[in-house]
């Protein structure tokens, strides 16, 4: 059942999943995932696993190796959007979703796409509004050394960054 959030006209709650809920902007039809409870930095929000494994990336996969891209289970995690100031991190080694900083109730859960993607299947222009915004998001392969220092990366991406920056 869809519910309109009373304090935020134009937004509907589509589904609730314990620690998070999927919201949809009625005007733009865009989806987002929001915390239903606060989290402290370092807290594990949930465990995840691979629902399916692909050899090529697509907009709904997370990269775990050179030719390994997974869709996430629980499936609602696909509604996490990008931010150049992320508050969550997908640790693909431990398969844990981790809070990178304090997350307040109702805050959107966002991750830094290049933290898991060497090259994005569909690069895009970012509108996150951060003063540090990358603007053109293409993947970790395209980050400058100063940008790399600011983010957490999966073990796979760390390996690739070290290999290419020798």
C-alpha cells in the first residue's frame, strides 16, 4: 500500500523493509532508499548477498571482480542512489552494508558509485549538490589521486587502483 509522507508533500512511501523504506518522488518518479532508524558510524545496517552474477555490468549491479557483477539481495538495496558525500558503503568482501557516518532517521541512504565500480555501465552527470561533487561520474578508473583519498573502496577497487597507479 502506498502512503504519502505527511511532512514531505510529493513523496510516497512505496515499501518498508525494517531499517529502510523505498520512497518515490511523485513528480519525477525517482526512487530512493531512506533510513527508518538512526545509525552510528561503523554500524552494519544489514548483510547482503548476490542474487545473480553477471560477467558484464549494468546499472543495477555492484562489481566484485574483473568480470563479476552482482545484483543485490535483499533486492530493495538497488534503490540506493549515488552521492559524492556517501553515508553508506557496500563492503563486497564481508558482504556488509556499513554506515560511513552518523545517519539520521529519514535520511537518504547513498553510496559512492565508484567505490564499487571500476567503469560504470552508464556514466552520468551528478547533481548531488556536494561542494566536492565529481560532476561526471564514470567509475574509479577515472578518479584523480586527491579524489581517491576521500573515499572508502571495495577490496577489488583498491586492488585495481593500486595496480594502475604503480
